[in-house]
C-alpha cells in the first residue's frame, strides 16, 4: 500500500530557487508525489519574523508556485513556525497570526502546517498551549488539511538535550486533546531514522490516537556534518508494509533540487515493488531517469566518493570530480560542482539563526 507521497521543503541553509521548486513539482507529480509543502528554514517570514508580512516579490512568487502546483494536480501547503508563540498567545499575537493565515488563504493553500519543532519545549503545559493555537488557526484557515509538528517529533533524546526535557505525557496529551482530523508529523525513532517498523508506528499511533504523518529526514543533508555529503542512494528501511500504518509520507529533500529527485524516485519503487525492491538497482534506474544515460552512469560510478567520503576528505579526488562534472551541461552536474565549491555548506551558525 502506497500512502500519499510528497515533498516537505523544510531544510536549513541555501534554499531552492523558484524555478527549481516548480521543476521538482512537475518532475515528481507523474511519479505519484501528490503534495508540496513550502517551509524552508531560510524564509524568515515563516519563522523568527513570522509576524511580519512577506515582501511583495516573495508573495508573488509564492502565488505563482501555488498556481503551478494546482496545474499539476499537486496539493500546495505552507509550514509556519510561529517562533515560541505558545509562550505568549496574546491579542497582538492572535492578530498577527490571523493576518498570516489570511495571506495563506489568498494563495489558495490546501495544506496548513503549524510547526513547533526546533524551539525550546520544556514547558509543563506545552501540549495544551499548542493545541489551543492549532485549534485557533484551524478555525480561521480555508486550508482543507491541517498538520502540526510537535516540539518532540521523535523518540530521539537529542531533542531533549538541545531543546529541554519533554514534558511527561506530552505526546499522549497532544493526541488525546487535538481534534482527530488534524494530522501530526513524526520523524520516527530518531530525527534521522534509519528505518520504520510496524511495531514502532503502531505504538506511536496509539500515543497520538491517529496514524502519524511521516516527515522523513532522508535525503536531506542540511547539518554541518551532513552537508559534507551528497545523499543519492535509494531509500532503505521503508518497507511497503509501513504504508498501512501512516497517513502520508513526506520527504525532507536534499539541498540539491535536481539530485534530490534520484532518491525520491526510489521511495516510489520501495512502496510499489514491495519485497521485489532492490535499492541499488532502483538508484541506478533513477539516476538515469533524472540525469540521462551518460551523467547517470557517471554519478553511479562516483557514488562512493560523493556520498561516503565527505567534502573535506576528498583530497586529489576533488579536482578529478570537478574536471569530470564541469564538462557536463546539466543542472545535476552543476549541483555537484557547486557542492565541491562549498556552496551548500551548513554551519552551526546557520542552523542557530535561521
């Protein structure tokens, strides 16, 4: 069973340009990707400056992107991270949120996501405060689907170390008090989960009192360490059987929009082919489908170097790669060269300030 698949543009660092977003929607839609959520960490008007209006130029681009998605029969959504709004949901905050929701409605969004991730959450009544905000927003949006990302969106203890210890019973309270028609994002046993098992997903569904909406942090490469690598390999650890345990499956994409499509296609294969899926064979087919025969074979041959060695450890291989890919006129090859040039590097400062 293949659940609804989609892209959640939710990474830190250099954001995609508008044409790359449109091209990604158009390329993946025929393969079964049915939603696209715009939520880049680099858009300050969705995060630390969420209460400010988007500048007219960006608003126009968002309107065009939403229209493009509709033309491709893809649901378009926006993820809003109202930074620590749950600490002071007063009249001024409500007015600012109402204005932002009205702007989203003017774009014709179908999906509204309220994202409480990556901000401190060690507040005793965190769940009740967040439920109040989400219900308030739900009653004022024209979006036909509302999704919330909890502050603790995984079992991973790294969230507690970075953002404070999660309140006792947080997920259970969120699940029992949130309107059952509202979806909840979940990344799995870890922030970057290696696999999803039926046992884990069933347990989470019981806690949340609904099937989780998977926010999959592969092939994203937006950390200081992860940006050293190109994530190209086919999906593993996502058996087709997990489809019946989730409400939808969105992937947080790689910083490289063209190369990202390789892994995205393999997720389709993983669900479609079930036990017959072979991640290496799927990667090779997807690389050719995205990049063409010649470039696809080049990337296949260089996979170990691109994904496993790390940018700072390439040594003499860096010049060899640069020479090979500078000679190819293709967006995917240009992304590899830009990666070699350090254009996709992520620093701790970027993560802490976006």
